[in-house]
C-alpha cells in the first residue's frame, strides 16, 4: 500500500521529511519532487533497494540512475579521481539542474550505473530534496518517477495516478518548477560532452566549463547502444497515442485549419497556433516563453492520451537555450516526422 503525504516543497513539514527518510533508510521507494521533475528514490548504497526502482518503473537494467547528493562531502564519498578545478566549477552550478558523469567509487553498486564504472551525480536545487537526503543520511538514486517510456512526471497528481501501489510513499507537492530533467555532461574524457540537454542551457554552462560538445544523442536525433546516462538509449517520454513532430510550425498551422480532421487529430502547440486552430488543441504557452513551454510539455503529452483523437501532432521550437531540451524530449516522444500538410492522411491509416 502506498502512503500519500501532502506537503509544501518550499517549506516541507518536518514529519513528512522524517517519514520519507525512514522509508529510504529501510530500503523502500519514495516519490519526491525536485526542481526539474518528480524522482523515484531509493538508497543509492543499496543494490537491493535500487533494484526495486527498476521493477516499479519497468526500467531496463542497463539504463543508469542519477545519484542525488546534498553536499560536496557526499560527492567525494561516491566518486573518485576528481580534480580540484572541477570541484570549484561544480560549486558554481550546484545546487542546480545539472548532472555530471564521473568515475564511481566502490560504494556505488553496479546496479545504479547499469554496470558502468561511471556514475551520474547531481545536487538538486530543491529544499525538500536536500532535506530528504540529509535526513536519510545517504545519497538517493532517483530516475524520473514514471513508468518507462512514458512522459516524465511534473505534477504529483500524475505520480499518484501512475505509481500508487508500486511505491511505499508519494510526497504530494503539486507541480515542479522546471518541467524537464537535468542537463547531463560527461567530464570523464578530454572534452566536456553534452549527453542530455536539460533544464540548464548549454550556453550558460559554457561560461563556467568552456566549450561543450553538443552531440546528436543530446539533440534526441540518435540513440546510443551503450547508455552512459539516462535518456541515451531507450524510447522516452512517449504518450500512449502516436505523436508526430511536424517539420515546421507552418505545417502544423495549415493542418490546424482542417476542421474535417477535428475528431482524428489533436495538436500540441504554442498559444499563437492554438488561438487560431480549428482542431482539438493542447496549448503549451507562448512560443516566446520557452521556460513555460518546457514546464507544460510533459503534462500536455499526458493530456493527449485523454482526448478521443487518434493521433497527436506537435510543432518544433527553436533549439537555442532551453529549446534544445524541449526538442530532445519531443523527438524522443515522437513516432515520426510529418514533412508536409498533405501527407497527414498517411499517418491516420
């Protein structure tokens, strides 16, 4: 049976933190909000506890977990061979929505890293998360709190719908601020490589770390055969209904005027397109506000499944700033790309 405890993420009750920490220490699973998305957490030092994450999420065992820490001392405990210059730079971005890939210590079981010698680590910018980790006294391994392949969870109501009965405790805290997962960077080679675009734009990180290589994997254009970090190999973020990305926003605008398709197609788009659409529309926010688009994206993908329409269409966005993360998620969630308004019929049959 799953306990559901409502609390304020900005000022969590002491009782809720103590209860959740006790579940973690005893080897159980806790769903909790970070500043990015909801996480499904377990004791990162316990292989047995972390195996429960994979079972609850139906997650492939080679898909690594991110380990969440509360201070730099905990970082030194779970990693090896970190030079002082990197530590100074990490102190500039943490707490924050940035995950780094580093060499793991023997304290982190292979279960957490999918057998890799590297571990993905971050210090979340969430008071509730930090207090939970400190109270538990152990780092918390936590992927996004959703069934594998499904859209990540950015609101506790979706966590309750999807994971009640699969976990021990859900902290019911409403929506999360960013709405997309953390940015992941690999620091173990000679250059910094972006593994997953996320809530912290690359442009901002380059001011601290210098040039960062943006790969096709981080854009969501390719899948890796060896997933060094979450989001690199398997299909992610997908609604139950087929979703297709249009090659341009103009194509979606044209289709949105085809009233004869109203019962068959729902569109996920900016307010600018939705305001003129004749089709069922799930608005994301103004196309000038990528932060809002990111915050609404996963909830919109879940809303698609609640419509009576056969398929969904979604527009592309600029890939600058947070747009890179938005397009990564859209590409991962999509079943294909629509190149013209005329070809839409091919996707309906």
